[in-house]
């Protein structure tokens, strides 16, 4: 059922840049931003709660839930390796994803910092570089599905940047699936990366049960949910491939690309760990997309995100 994957590339050494530092200053500024009052719930109707207390309808293939874990709007896209006249897009979606597999639940990315939740109107970043929103926390959205963090068996991150690890500390009882290279960088050498990582967001995972990865990983052993190593944006960046019984194969990009323009023009952010590795990963993932006829979602693509079914609706 699962096809063999092209081999994983290796990473090369880090090149720091002033622009990356600028973006990470922005990230820090975002973390420090205040939070507005929590907006009223406005969940969709017509879906069965997932929690064991409420009874989950039996299903024998994965279901994918897309959760709204914020937006970021930048004044300039220069940190992403683009000039401001190359794309008019400034807003990034920040989704989280729950994969409900018959053998367990996997959370993929945890969005903006939990402390920022409750911000329903665009809130200026302290440094003037843009705005963010984050309406309902990931925790609340899981509760809408009848779930608590204790129901999440496994947690994995495309990478450990602040906009993907914002609720990570809630899941210290879950099994962490992480590349050895990402663990080393984010947990043991974060100080070497000059603000790229924000360890306070995920420090509780340091003692979590974990499966250290050195390449691709078949999460549930049946080929239906596969972590695919795609280093470059960070040392252990990865993407996720899901075989949905009805919709077909789907790959979640992580931050292999931020904007469509990055993909069509093979452009890497200036704050990447390794542009060379990113380009190799792009080649590998694009080959996989072609080989499998897979659908490909750029996670931060707001225009795409706006077309998606959001939890409690799901894809299967
Ligand atoms: Zn990101």
C-alpha cells in the first residue's frame, strides 16, 4: 500500500543572517504580545464528538481534522526570500491538525503560543511588523471534539518554531515523534540558533516519551500516516503524508514553503537553517507528490486554508 520513498537528504551547516534575526525578533515580539478577551464560540454543527466519553463512531481509516490555530500578517515578505512586489499575499494561516487513526490520535503542529489565544481581531505586533489573530485555543477546539490532551497518543511537529509549538507543553504525556537532528537543535542547542527556537513553549516535552527519528517514519505501521524527513528549514524539518480512504493521498507541507511563490520559484526563507537542504527536500517531496498523485497543502497558505473544512468537520 505504501510506496517506497526517495532517500532522505543530509543537512549542511547553518548560515545565520541578519534577516533571520529580524524575523526571530518579530517572533519574540509576538510572544510578548498581549491577549484580547476570548471570543464567543461559534462551532460548526453536524459532527460527532470524538471523545471516548461521547462515543466515537467506528472507522477503519484515518480522519483528518483541520484546526484554526491563528493567523499572522506580515508587513513585508522579505524574510521569506521574496520581494514585496513578487506576491501580494501577506497573511499566513497557522493551522493545527488532528489525525484520528483507528489505532490512535496524532497531533501535527500546535499553532501559535497558547497565551495569544482569545485574540479575534488583528492585533498589532509590538514592533509594528504586522498583526496576528488566534481566536479559540487548541485546547478549546479539542474540547469541542470531546477530547483532552490525555486523548492525544502521539504529537509531532513539522519543526519546532514558535508558530508550530505554541501549545506543545500541553502534550507532555503524549509520545513525541521527532527527528534526532531537530531534538538536538531545539532542546540541546537552542542557544546556538539565536532565537530561532523558543524553548519555553515546548520545554515540558524534554521528558516526554519519545521516538527519535532518523528519517521517514510509518506512524501507525500500516502506511496510512507517514512522517517524511524534509530538512532545511530547520535541521529536522519534516512533512506529513496521510492516505485518506476517500480523498486520497495528502501531504502537509510544514514550512517547506510558506507562500505559493516559494514553491513555484523554489525560493527559500532567509532564516532557513540550510537553503541547500531545503532545495533537496523540495525535490524529494515534489517527486513524491508526482509519484503518488498526492494532494499538497502548504500549511501557511491562507487562500487554501480558507477553502478547507475546519474542525469539527473532517476529511477521510
Ligand atoms: Zn511556520
